[in-house]
C-alpha cells in the first residue's frame, strides 16, 4: 500500500521542479569566472567586458526564470538578490575595487550553486570544482596565519583530508560529463592540469610531513595556482546553451 501511495505522490512531489539542466548556466558562469580572474589580476579592460557580458547573460537568465515555480525555492526573491549583485558590479569597477569585484563574482556563482544544491543537482562541473577550491582556501588561510588560524594539528589534518575528498570527487568526473556543459574543454589539456594539481597535492603532503609550517607555504601556493589554471580553462571554454 505504501509503495502504491509513493507512486501517486511522486509526480506531485516533483511537479514544480524542472529538468536537471534548467538551472545550470554555463555562459553566465564563464563570464563570472572571467571577471573573477580578471579582478584577481587587476585587469580593468577584461573586467568591464566581462561585466557587460554578465549583464546581458543575466537578463536572459532572469527572463527564463520568470513564472517558474520550484518546491521550497522563492524564485522572485532569488532573482532580486542576483539582480542586486549584478547592479553593484559597475560601481566596484569604476573605483577599481578589485576585491569587491572578486567577491561579487564569487557570490553570484555561489547563489546559483546553492540553488542547484537545494534541488539536489550535483553534476555541474564548475560547482564541484568550486567545492574543492573553497576547501583549499581554508587550508591556505590556516597555513598563512602565524597562529595557524588557532587550529589544533588534527583540525588542520581534517582540512587537508576534506580538500582531498572534494578534489577526488571532481577528479572522478568523466570528461564526457564536463562536455555536456563545456564542450570546448580540451580533453588532453584538462588531463594535464589535473595531473599538475595531483603533483601539487603530493608536494604539499610531503611538506606537511616535515611538521614545519614555513615549509607548507610554497607547495600550498603552487596548488592554488594549479587550481586557478583549471578555472581559467573554464573561463575560456566554449559552452553549450541550456536555456
């Protein structure tokens, strides 16, 4: 009886949810990544061109969201929040506020990542990559802090293990899964960048084995640069339109 009831409930449970592809916007993410990277390099020209592209892409995405109803998600509230972030980009750019631009670009990507997470859509490659980068940044903050971010050694080890788990989850993504959204990703180059990251992880682990915090800094920075190179590949890749 319970199994029969579940069969009848399933359609109504997912009635307001769209297909897994509907809330992934590779072109918007590509431009947001370009902005994030350009702000990191303090490249004003690329920042402005990225902002123009983001505004255009967001307008198309916003129109596609109008009228959508999703279980447990307030779409108008979500749209208003994203709109506020997008509107704040130009004032930051006009004052060359690079940290502001990086922060807004990240938060815009995070808004859509959170939306997909609420809908249990975990296959989007940029989301998986950002999960590992967020974990890496926690390691970097600990290593670069003279007081070790007030962490015990076992807490630091937990951070490292968390990063490795999240990276392996990305590493296990088959290139065909990535090509569903970013068909322009070069398979060979992507594999080479992943190998660079894995080599950096090995060097970081070897430095941690020495027990001297000063030894951790260089391999940690090398790992960050390798992860950023992978982000750059996405920012320059051809994408597929899903709307």
